[in-house]
C-alpha cells in the first residue's frame, strides 16, 4: 500500500490511515477487488492479536492463508504500478 501512496506522493503516520486511504482510493473506485480489502482486514487483525494478546496462537493453515493472500495482494499491486508507470 505504501508503494501505491508513493505514486501519489502521500503518506500516513499510522496503519489505519494507510488502510483507509487504500480503501477510499482503490477499493471504492473498483481499481482493486474488495477481496484485497478483506485480506488487509484479516492481516491487520492477526497482527493486532499477536501484538497484544499473549495467548494468541496462530495455526499453520492461517499462516499459509496469509502468505497466499499477501502474494495475491502483491501481484495485483505490482500489475497496477507497472501499468501506471508504463502509461506515463
């Protein structure tokens, strides 16, 4: 998401600002599928639980799902950025 922000010369201090901007700029305008927003929500929630819940355990299948989601997200963003750079 920060790479997308760099294309626009914008940045935010907090994760919530980055996520909010991504959703407003790229999800609500249908540049990216809402599925990517769901990936962000799940990853952010898991990070929060891991940071603040001492007894939170992640099972291997959750980790594998997060890795797959991250790859899908990364590929979608790469394609978009490449297109933006090539259209200039």
